[in-house]
């Protein structure tokens, strides 16, 4: 009897394990309403980013990696929203940006348009597309004045006791962090690839971040009835998770 119970338990663990891996290959499970809001904000953001890139070579250097990240976020958002045209445009935009063809990229950015459908697109390994890489994934976290989206600073400021939180802004930050962490998961750096334990640790940090961000997006989506203490608590946990990975894997 005892043996049978262990056997059953083993199967459950195995199934949960395999399921976890499959789930991981897809976009984070945020609500459709959150994805719809995110896609609108990210289209506007990538257009603003492109205007900056056209200002000067210095601005282009600062903003290009974030523009690339936004294009790749849009490609993932399009997958969830079943928007094949938007996904194709977003990937073309990422390619044009990779070639630093800012005139073409600006045109593409201005033509971006969301037209969601009921069925999500088949999931494909977006992290392998358009030469997207880790430094670009981390770029939106940088300070706004350095060409980032100020996410790291917002996480830190908003996780302080008594911080005034705008649930709509928190929802967008949380959703972006979830999607960026999905990309991070698939891009272990050299140190994370030294051995299996390191790779798994890298993946665990990323996965924990996806889950914490998902919870934060869910709470923030409640709008005026979102609980500030819950949001602050989650922002704190998110901040610690970023630091954990940096302490272990980032060399500087
Ligand atoms: C799984 C590991 C991991 C996680 C999780 C992670 N990072 Fe990073 N991050 C890195 C590594 C490695 C680098 C260095 C990348 C490089 O320079 O190639 C980095 C770089 C950065 C940079 C510098 C980018 C630049 O170009 O100057 C910022 C800012 C940053 N991370 C913020 C964050 C924030 C905020 C979070 C959490 C929401 C986070 N990171 C989560 C591993 C991680």
C-alpha cells in the first residue's frame, strides 16, 4: 500500500514537472484584458522610442535596445491575442532595428495596429527570433533618462512603505516584467550555462519573477479596489528576486 502511494505520488510529481516545462514555453498567463491594455501602451511606447532614435545618433544608441525589447514584447502579446498581422509587423520591426535602419523602423512602428482575434497564435520560440539577446531583454529595466523604461527604479520607489501607487501603471509594469522574465528564462548567460544546477537556478529566478509579476498584475487590475499593501509586498519580492539573480549571475 505504502509503495503504491509513493508510486502515485511520483507520477504526480512527474506530471506536474512536465506540465511546468510545457507551460514555461508559452507566454505568461495574464488576463486577456491586461494583454489588451498592454498592447496599446506598448505600441505607443515603441513609437515614442523610435522618435527618440531619430533625434540623434546618441539618442539612437540609448533607445535602440529598449525599442528592440518592445518589439519583441509586442510579438509575444500578439501571440496571446491571436493577432498574426501584428506579430509579423513586430518581428519585422525588431529586424529593422537590429540593422539600425531607423527610418524603416519608424515607418513600421507607425503602422503597428492591434486587431485581436479569439484564438491565440501557435506558440513559437520567439526568444530565438530577430537576434534578440539578454542585454536587450534587460534594457527596459534601465533608467528612463538612459533610454530604459525606468522599471527597476519604479519597482524600488513603489515598494517603499507609503508609496502612492497608480494601479494602472503598476499593472503595465507587472505585465512587462512577466513577459521580459519569460524571455530571460530562455537566455541563460555563460555563467548560468556552466552546469545544470546553475541553469536551473537561472530558470527558477525567472519563473519566480513571472509568477510574482502575474500576481501583481492581477491585483493591480482591480483598479481602485487593488490592495496597496499587497502590491507593495509583491514589488518588494520582485525587487529581491532581480537582486538574487544579479548577485549570482551578473559580473560587475
Ligand atoms: C535570471 C537572471 C536575471 C533576472 C531574473 C534579472 N536579471 Fe537583470 N541582468 C541579468 C544579467 C546577467 C545582466 C547583465 C546582462 C549583460 O550585460 O549582458 C542583467 C542586467 C540588468 C540591467 C543592466 C542593463 C544594461 O544594459 O545596463 C538592469 C537595469 C537589470 N538587469 C534589471 C533587472 C530587473 C529590474 C530585474 C527584475 C525585474 C532583473 N534585472 C532580473 C540577469 C537577470
